[in-house]
C-alpha cells in the first residue's frame, strides 16, 4: 500500500467525485471548464460595449452642459423643426408594447403544460392498452383522461384570456389631466 499523500492523476479526475463526472462529460462533449469564464467575459465585454453607446450622465451634468449637448433652449425648448427631426430620427417618447403571442400558441401552451402532457401520455397508454387487449375499461379511462385534460386546458385558456383583457382595459385608462 502507498503510504504517501494521494495525488490525483494529471488530466483525469479522481473516481467517485461529482466534479470528476462533470469534467468527464465536458471532455466528451468537447467543452473545457475554462469556457464558463470566457462566457462570463464575453457577456461583460458585450455589456461594456452597449454602455459606450448610451450616455447615462444626463442627470448628473450641469444644466448648461446638457443644453449645449442637446442644442435646446432653456426658455423655449427645441424649435419645431428640431422637434420634428428628433421625432423622425428617434421616435416618440413612449414605451413600445411587447410582441403579443398569437391565441393559437397560447391555446397549445395550455394543452401542453407538464402535468397536461403526463395526462395526455396516460390517455395514450390507455388507448394503446385497449388496442392490445380489448378491455373496455382502458378505452373508457383513456377517453375520460383526454376529455378532462382538454376541458381543463380550455377553461385555463378562457381564464387567462379574460385576465389579459382586464389588464388591457386597465392599461387603456388614461390618467386625469393635471392642472
């Protein structure tokens, strides 16, 4: 028996460690453990480049410097021509709504949730079992499971549609004019 300190073999992890399993899988997939750092570095570099393109110091600089930078007048603001040019170049000062998911996609998502997929699978297995052995209990169970999953999905879709309509009606409300 070896009486000295155990030294792991170079290049290969010790057996029986989770880190060894992970690094072995990474080796098979061609991923090195250094890739995590490079991914983080790439993200940091991308964020740094994005920040260079946007001036965030408008709220920190003196008013005179801000007026000089934007070309605005403290008393009158922008000229009508400058305001039109900025609207054409930059767009209106409003938030753009997120892209909406089509109704059919929402319906499919309701029908294919994790638990719904389990029940659909159970229903399918009942139908397969019925086709192998002509046992009516399997047929009835498969039909009941399919009807329950479909009905639950329809009600869930209906409730979510109603709540989305309610939220849209809240967004459509206008704030009272302030004098």
